């Protein structure tokens, strides 16, 4: 079982990961289960900090470098905390030619972060994507799983406010 120490919420989250690992272990060997465990840990925490990677390595009797290698290889995994609302601005050709770069700049300005960053309160993360496959709605912004089409510069503040108030879901 996991080491017990005074780490508050972190221990609660590590214990959730341990429960998952324990269940897998009851089903048989943990060999080959690293990616499934990393997926579950990221689902619980939202990202995979070094401490969690080390904890998983200890539980699986793996070198921490092996866990880090997997986390850093697969783009799905993140070692940086993501916000509650992940804003993806499509930068595909159809979106770009109708001003997606300006939309991205406006989000950066209003949120006070650059693409690839998260606001200090962890409410918003901002990313530029290559294409979301909704060219007829260009320019497109996807927040979590909700698509916003034909976004204008004036829409940016309204969209941010919608999520700040919790209505965006």
C-alpha cells in the first residue's frame, strides 16, 4: 500500500491511484499496466507531476526514468496542470484565413497567458490546435467538449465570462 504521510489532498489523490493499482494487481500481474495507471492518475489529478510519477514507479518497482519516458513520449500525458476549462483555438487553414490568430491573441490578452499556459487560478488553459475538422464554422474554439463556431473578437470576452460564471459546461 502507499506510504502514509501528512500530505493532505495529495495523499487522498495518491490513495485513489493506489486503489486503482490494487484492483489491477488483484486481476493479475501489473506488468504492462503502466499506461493504464498513468491514464487513471491523470484522470484523477488532471496532470502527472514528478511526485506522482515517482509514486507510480515505486508501486510498480520501475525506475522513475521509465515512467518519465512514457509520460514524456505520449502527447496525451501532461506534466503541467491544466485548467478546469481547456480552450483550444483551431489554427487550421480555414480558421486561420478568417482570423483565428487574432482570436488566439485576444484570448491571450484577456486571460493574461500565452498558448500552452494555464491561468494561476487553474480555471483556464489555452492551446492552439492544427485543425478540429469543423471548417464550415471557422473560426472555431473548442472549450472542453463544447464547440463555438464563427467566433469573433467580440465573442471572446462573452465566452470567457460564460465559463467564469459556470454556465459554459
